[in-house]
């Protein structure tokens, strides 16, 4: 499961044609910018989740 949490942001960042567009705008920002900013936060959440999953597994040994 931890591996999936690490691969998902990577796959999203590689799918540039899906988010390389101008609209829709959010608070005056083009889609490309707010989508990238959203995924910076979501990547941190995914990495944190992967860390928690692997930490628990390491403590069980």
C-alpha cells in the first residue's frame, strides 16, 4: 500500500497533457498552476501516509 501512495503522485505529474490547459480558473489562477499546487500538498500527504504505513510495519518486527 505504501508503494501505491508513492506512485500515484509520480503518475499524476507525468500526465502533463491532462492538466496543461488554461481553464477553469480558481481564484484567478489558471488550472495548470492551482492543479500543480494542489498536488504539492497531496504529494506531502501521500508521502506522510507511506511513512506512517512503513513505520508501523517496521515497529511490528
